[in-house]
């Protein structure tokens, strides 16, 4: 092994491929985050005593805590002996605070304030502290925007229970792995627009997707788009809206056809993003796909999702329609705003829509080039080096 090989960052993913974390593991991490010459996948048992060893753990509140609590002494002895750092991937879960309640008086709880030790970060810290492993060994990758600001708040605001600020000693990086995923997709965009829009929500059922489709149906707009939906049911502890159209009307032939065939004849893509529990801006492949296919999009997710995209340098479509929906916190109002945009587009002829598509080509091409040409991993490599 030459010196260059010794300097590679060793990534161990062993504990993301066994229970209890296996259900959270997928190839996004191996193929996107760490598929680079700077990284080397190393099995737990093959790690040697070096300064560049990382154990990668998907940070899921209950599963991750349960796994770490059940790990034996040998697990922690190995971490100390081989100088292994813990690399937590936090997609969207609260880890520091919930609605800032660690700063607020609450007469309904003991001592009138919330115990920060009940929050995920300190649960993790307390487990490792029992084995004399400090939080300096923690590295966090955050896929949603907002956690860095929480750290800054704790540096400047007193946590009531301890009447003190807290200096977080772990390291944190905001990085959206779906940007890395999109960079690797070589897609030739076709254009033969015959539909005004697409709302394809045939995956995991979610109430906000259900509500948007219902509103489009009530406004008689489904006929202008490609629409599908997995209905919410009792198994999700959600009630189906009685006025929802028959399942066959909205879950038609648009659900199982090649992705390229979906995009080539639509104009607008409606990305109903995963709603993040803490309300932070967050986007996934649902928003990256229209960039790849050179299509405009509405990103229907947590407040500030479009602004988060612009933070990365992407351009959105405020010159063509009202994007103030991105600032709206009330979901019913947001649905009405989104429906109004779609309704205005559906009043236009297909030729008018094609002309609009031509006018926004500079934005569409710019976004795709930015996605492909930016080395999104460089901050990650620097962070771990």
C-alpha cells in the first residue's frame, strides 16, 4: 500500500447492512456519497489503527439509539483502539431541539423546562460518554437546512434546565446527497409537450399529496395532466377525503411507464416533497428529476424549499408565476396557491405552453449544467479529511 492509499478516507458501513438499521440502508450512500477515489470501503474487522477511519451510521432516533445501547463493550473498545470516528447521516430527524422547547418555560413539565437529555443528540452523546468516547468523535451530515443554525442558537442562548449555553464539540456539514445523485445521471431531455403538468404521487401515501390531488380534481384540472395517487387509508392513521375521485380515475396508465416517457410530453413537474417533521427545508430526487429533464417545477414541501435550492445556486421560476407559495406555512393555503398556478397554466393552449418552455430555456439549461458541473462532494471530502 503506497502513501497515497494510506491517506484515503476509510468508510465502514457494516452496521447499516445488518438489523436494526438495514431498513434504512440503500445504495444512495455507497454509490453517491462515497463513490470517489478519496474513499475506501473497509469492513469493520479490517479497520486498522489510523486517523481516517469512519463508521457510517444512518441516524434514526429509535433504531440508532437501540443499536448503540445494545452494542457490546468490544464494539466501543474497537472504536477507541482504532481511533474510529462516527459519521452520522441525519436526513431529516430532530437531533438537538424540538420547537426550541429547551429554551422555553413549560409549566406542564418537571422543573418547568424540558430536559435536553431527552433529545437525540444527547442520547447519543451519553451512550458514548459511558465508554469514555467524547463528542469530538462525532461527524454529522445533514440533508435538511437548519441544524447549523440550531448549533449557533445553543452557543448564544441559555438552555433553561442547566441555565447555560452549550458548546457543541461535534462537527457538522449540510450537504444534500441528491445533488450528487443527480450529477451522475446522464439524461438527454426530449420535448414533445402534450400535457400541461404532471402530479405523479403513486409512491408512499401522504396526506399533503392526497389533498393536492383532491383539490385539482375539484377544480376539474386532472384532464390536463398526468396524475396518479396512492390513497391514504386507515393503515396510515389518516382518513380519506370523502370527495376523492375513484381510484381508477387518478391511478391510471401513468404509474408504470418509463421515466423518460413521463417527462418528454409534460411541461410542468409538481414535486410533492417528503414533509420533514421539524419543518426544515429539504428536497430529494423528486425535485432533482425535473432539473435533469429540463422541466420547470413546483416544489411542494416544507416552507423555504425553493429558497434552499437557490442557496445551492439554482434558479427558479418567479418570473413566470408566483412563487410566494414557498413562504406559506398553512398547508391549505399553500394548496390553493399551487392549484392557482396550475389552473392558470391549464387555461393556456399547448402552443402557448411550448412558447413558455422556450422562453425559460436559459434557466432550464443553467440548472442542469450547474447540477452536472459542480463537484458536490468536495465539501464532504474536505470535511472528513
